[in-house]
């Protein structure tokens, strides 16, 4: 007789797939590794799923400041309709519950004395994107209408951005600028690299919810993955290389403040510049990776 499969989540959904993903999290670096798994394995079309991952990521990062020896398992299960995330640790579960409760019942979850299970419906998330796309069609129509007027002023291009996402993006850019200022004195030591990559991760999560920013979000992820693969080189980088990284962070900050504060620019006005920054960083730090990239490609903007 076939043994009944082991169900981890508290919903005890018998239709879940037999494959489970278990992520051991005991540090901020583990959080970054989890994000790399999530980005490569999970579809990018679920806006609320990204929101949950962002909340879990930031809450756990904050919890590590209080409980340095914290360790827990995150078990990911799914079926055709649902994602299930189970946090197996009473301290982490309780803290995450407090954070999720701030989102006005947006997230559904169950708890017991040892764990917390969060359930996210896939089809509802897809429907949310359909509504969002319809809003964007209306927005584009308004922009086209305004461009036909004689005294046209380019409107602020991100009125559709949710306020909490906008505040988060601007705060992260400010935090990264502070990190770079500190790194000028102490270099890219372990804590600095991890903190910068954490900011990049959360920033990419915030931007992924909006299809207009897919290119920038992918560049940020690409840079974070490159940092992870070349931590030693980042610790030992020259002042010239450091200036390039500083320039990349500065340009992210400029991009965000222009779009979300000043306005009057196209969504993609810095795509090529940021790509050129990243290609040059790769070329100097690890030339083999960029051997196929010519100088004309790097400065094609």
C-alpha cells in the first residue's frame, strides 16, 4: 500500500505536490540565498506573492538584529491553485504574524505552537494582475491624450505606484547610498556586502510587481548575483572598481528620485546607463565573464 505523503502545512491540503523545498535560514546571507532560489524557481507573475516574500524577508532581517542566533526552516509546498509557506519556529512565526496583521487581512495563515503556514491563491493573484493591466491601459490613454495638447507637460510617470512601494523604493535607495558612504572608510567587508545585497533584493522585489520596471529589476538581480559569486573580489577591489559600484548605486538613486519624486522622465530613461555600469563592473572585476562584450556595447547609450 502506498504510504500517505507527509503534509507540512497546517491546512493539510492532500492535493499538494510531493516535492517540497526546505530552506534553512540562520543569517542574512541565507535570506539572500533564499531570494536567489525564489527568483530563479518561481514565476514572476504573482504580485501578492512578491509582497509576501518582501514582508517575510524584511521582518526576518529585522528579527536577526534582536536574535542573532535565530534559525528556522521555511518549507515551500504548492498545488495547482495554491502556494504554502510554512515557517517552522515559534519566535519567527510570532514575529511574522505581527507583521502580516498590518496588511488588513491580505494574507491568510494558520498557526500552532511551533509553526505558521501562509496560503496564497495563485488564480487570485493572476486576476489582480489583469485588473492592474486594465489600469495601465487607461493610464496610457490619458498620456496619449495629454501629448496631443499644444502645451503638453510630461506627467509624473508613476502615479500608479502604490504609496508603500514608492516609500520603500526611495528608502532603499537612500540606505544604499549610506552603505556606500560607509564602505568608503571600511571597504566591502562581509557585513557591508550582505547589507547591500539585502537592499538590492528587497528593491528588486518591490519593482517586480510592476511590469514597466522589469528591465531595471532584472539588472538589480543580476548585480546582486554577481556580488554573491565574487565576494572575495569585492572585498579586495581597487578604488577605481569601487567608484564604478558607487556610480551604479548613485544611478539607481537618481533613477528612483527622478521617476518617483521629480517626474518628467520615461520609465526606461536610464536602462542603458545602468546596464553599461554593470557591464563595466563585470569587465573589471571578472574579465572572463564579459569577454564577449565589446567596449562599443558597454557604451551604447
